[in-house]
C-alpha cells in the first residue's frame, strides 16, 4: 500500500528529501552529443571529467507518478552550452512537466513531424512537454540550473533516437548571449 508523504525539495541545491534514487552523468558520457566532440576531450584534459548533471528521484514502488530534480552544472564546450542527453519517452502518450527552481536555461524540443520549439527555463516557469516531443535542457547561465520534473512512472526513456540523429536545435553562445540555431548535423 502506498502512503502519502511530504518531500522537501531544495530549489537551489536540488536536494530531494527523502529520495529513492539518484545518478550522476559525467561529461565524458555526453561527448558525442556535442557539435565538437574533440573539444569535450580538451575540456576534460583541462578541467577533469566533471559531473555534467545529476538526477535525484522520488519514485515510490508501485506508484503511477514520480518526480525529482535535475541539477545541471554551468559550462560550455566551445560555444555550445552544457546539455542533457535528450530523449523521447518510450511511451508516445506520456508527457512531462519541468518546473525551474533556479538558474537559467533553455528547453529544446522537437516533434516527430519536425516541429521545433524552445521554452525558456527560469525561476518560476513551468514548462509543459507534450507527449511524443523530444526534449533536452541546456544550462545557459553561470550557476547550476535546477528544475523539478514530474511524469508518469511508466513514461520510460528512449535515448536512442536522439543519440542516433541528434536534436534539431543547438543552444550556443553568440555575442555573449544564448542563441538557438539549427543543428546542421541532424540526421533527417
Ligand atoms: Fe522526459
């Protein structure tokens, strides 16, 4: 039987208390997602294999819904901002919500039919991610980007599609400002 519970979320650190799980994604694991993978190697040679982002979950066994936080480090590879892997959900009928707690970023999305959208991630903005839209977050600020996500437990992740074809958009710095550009390497 499931029981109600209050879960504390720290909007600055992203700590979830109590949490049921967590994982850290190292920059090296994201190497081939960047426009310039050799620049990832150079970054790691200089700064080490940093924690690019951390995911902390509250996912009770047997629950239909779950939530958690993602804490993204600030940084760039060349002019491209630090990013998450990006994914579709395994189930095409499951959406998600991202509620930004602190930091600044962009949520890049595209649909199966090729529509592209960008949602600004800043404190207080709750992003609606409809079912069957690929989504990737990027940290465009100088501080950690912390957001709360929530979705159906059975939504699942399909990372393969984005890993194979890329996202349709990239978030880069242009003249000191974030800009979103078409990804010339997207495999249509
Ligand atoms: Fe998702």
